[in-house]
């Protein structure tokens, strides 16, 4: 990057920071009262239901295409968001985010020791081709996911769930390696399913809402072979919607699945998606009336402040962070990692650049996400971890350079190819370069799919990323970083951290001790500066007033439109 452009950016951000600090001195900021699910204020005074539009069609956008719609090969938000709508598991999330039965007729019977879950399936559940959804469909799917030959990106989640024998089936050193039929799920009959865990797992039901645990029709999947899930005609659906059309890289269309058991409660008939990578393009399309809902970056919030369509301020459970690849000589040094960790002005980042109500984060488990056995938020004990003054960070930087025998270091920062990513990455780079003399940061923009692949192969130095929880428990943010975990992708390894996570997984029936170990593990992870958390995201979006009951979730689908409806307008 040219130094002149970088200098102008630094000057602009510095002026903004000075203005912000002056304007906020002596004043407390006002909290937002916006909720992720809006109140319906359009009902008439006589409490009659508002009239629905004749065409129940919703128009949305995504910044990236799917990587895969095979539930055992999906690993990204766009793919999972689609799978939540076109497939269904034993349980799902209601409007309030609570776990309720879906393919199951009721919540399960659970054994006294908390290790055996028995589900009875509904009588009226079928695939989109009319075949019944059976207990064997769940057995086949789970065996396929856990099988090492499938190479499922999320197979590790079966180990996180403590499903019986999953770890051994995945362990090359185990006599059970590859014996997928030993995984702890059994079809007692066509309508009865028994799941066995290694140990009590407090978040197990939350996990079952997640796509890797959904069923598959074995006959159909095997008939499709390598074509399975490649096009709409190569898929079966058992969720509220079907994928009707998929124009790769351009957009897709969902239509209501009339064979879904609860189709009578689904109002929408069609949902159209456009892939729009650049926010300015998406904003213009929204303003033209061709989109009904749009997530916003900070640059465009002001455009809608007087529109009555803007919703901001509600914290989500997304943590944004920078991965540090310890294959890089400098990033293998803990003092250098500490210095980078503390070189970024997070408060300036969220208040001047992000401006959505996001929170500065020196933590990896988000606020307002998980409550412990004491009734307190997970964040209450350690609200900020590994916080140094800038002077202390610079001392760590000098010490680290001495330890690796260098005076200057060049480090790449890989990001996705959207404008929002570029703006925030510029801020990161400028902060690091200004505060750590001798450091040069080179920004490397990559298309979404390439970014995923390069990270997975550890062909990067630093990488800007975010993590959305797979289930409602701190473990979904913490066991990512154990030695060799699929999404660790940094080379980080600390035996003490690994041991704490392992112990916590054995304490499902001792919640107080488990909580303490998880908090201790997080502290170790960040005091090692294994990653650099920067901020916890907040929702910022615009929505047409005639669209009701779109839900921006804390976990599960990032945007859930299962319950949405379009009013007459």
C-alpha cells in the first residue's frame, strides 16, 4: 500500500478520534432499547390482525455465495443460514430463541444420569419427494458425518457434543477408527431414536438445532453421488422452505415447502436472494425498493437515521478477531503477539468506524450470551483480559524484536473482499504500524472462498475473521483453540489450556466447577495472545416497515425469516 494513502487515512482517523473524545467527555452514552425482534406497531387499535400482502415474497441479499449445501461440508454463515431454512432437525428455535420440537413430536426423555436421550418422531414428517423422514435417516446422517472418509468440516462438533464413541471413531490411533456404526445413535423403530452420550452435556439440545445433526435420506444421497447438494434438483428438503433456483455467484430463490409438517404456520411463499459483495451497491438496491432487509456497515447508518427503517444497538454473539499464524517467525513470539494484541484502540474502532453499538472486546466469549450457575453473565468475572497500556505494549514489542534478532518485521493481514473489511483492516494496519515502530502490515484482499481455503491451509500471516456461535454455551468459542482443532488454524498449542477444556467437558453435572475452568481457560488463551479479539458485533440493519417478524439471532441462523410475513402496503 502506498505510504501517502496510508498517511491520509491515519490523519482522517486521528481527527475523528479527537472529535469523538471531545464530544463524549463528561457525558454518559444512552443505551439502545432496540430488540432483535421488533414489536409489531402496525396493528389497528381494535386488535384485529393487519392485512397481509397478496404476494408473500421477501427480497434479501448476501455478501457471499454458499460454499456447500451438503450439511456435512458446510462451514460458513451463508451456507448454514440456508440449511436452517431448507432442512430440519429433531428440534429448532422458536421466535424467542428457545429450543422446541421440530421433527420430534416432543422434547426427549432423558435418563437420570443425563447421558441417554430418547426421541419420538412426528407421524406426519416427509421429505419433499414424499418419502417419510424416519429415525434411520438420522442414524445414516450422523454415521456419515462422523466417518473420517466423509472429511466433514464440522465432524468435530460430534466430539464437542460428547456423543458416544465419536472421538474414538475420529482417532487414527484408536481400534475403533472409522467404525462409523459405533457412533451413539440407534433407530429403535421408524419413529423412535435413542442417542447416547459419553457424559452429561448441558448444551446438547442447543446443539441439535445445528445443521450437522440434521437427517439425510440415504437412498437419495447415494443415488446422487458426487452431485449431491450441487444443484436444487440434487437435494431433498424437510424444512420450511425448498431451494427452487441457485444461480451460482449471483443469487438464489427459496419457496415454501408445502410438505413441511408445520407449513400452515409459514406465511412466506418465496424468498429471493441477491449476492451483493459491495455495501454501496446493496444500499442503492435497498433504496430502490428491490430489497426488504439489509445489514448495514457503519458508513451507511447515517443515511437511514431519519427513515424509520433503521435498527441498531443490540449486541449479537459475533466476536471479531485477528488470527495469528504462529508459523510466522515474529508471530511465534509471545511478546510480539502481546504487543499486537494491545496496539489497537478498540474504543476508537467501535465508536468511530463501526458505529453500530458494538463493544470493544478483549475477550472471546461474548457478553449477554451465556449465564452461569450463579446467575451471572460469563463476562462478569473477567470483563477484560490481557490489557496493557500502549507503553507496556511497546516494551513487549522491543523485547520481542530482540528475541528474534530483528529490527523490522513485515506481516501480511488477509481479509475478505468487501469494502467494510477493507476499512477496518486499514484501521488495524495503521494502529499496528503507528504504535509498533519497525512493523509493516500489508493488506491482502481475497475472495470469500479463497480466504477460507488459505486460512484452512495456514497460508497467511494474520487473518481478519469473525465467529458466530454454533450453540448457546461458552464451549463453542473455547474448544476451537485446543491443539489441532480444525478451526484453530494458528498453530497455537498450550497443554494447560487443553487440559482445562478436557476437564470442563467431563463436568456436565458439576456446572459451578465447569464454569470456573472455562473462565480460567479463556484467560490463558488471551494472556497467550493466541488470537486478537477486537470487538463484539451489534446488529445494524434497515427493514421495510411492512415486513414483520424477521429475527436477528444470537446463535443459530444469523437472520431467521421462518416466521416473517409481509403486510399489505
